């Protein structure tokens, strides 16, 4: 159970950081201490990658993609 909470925490933090990078203006990225020479597009792409990774962690950790047993039995026939 502790393992699931840690993965949820990591996924949530990655999601927050990814949203920060993907959707905030470049001026705020620079002001927060990120490299000034890096383009805004690179920040946005990095943020989107982090968001997708975090959502993957959260979905698989919470078993949201499980196939119901009734459907799984039907598919195995």
C-alpha cells in the first residue's frame, strides 16, 4: 500500500511540473530560475512529455485500464 502512495505522489508532482512547463509563459520559466538560453518550445515539449509520463504512472498505478473479468473471459474464448 505504501508503494502505491509513493507512486501517486511522484505522478502528481511530475504532473504539476509538466503543467508548469507546458502552459506557463516563457518569462515565468526564466523568472523561476530555468535556463534563459533554452527556447520556450523546448520547455513546452518537455512539459508535455512530463504530463504524459505522469498520467501514465497515475493510470497504471490505480489500475484504471483493467478489463472487467466478464469481458476478459469473453475475449479469451
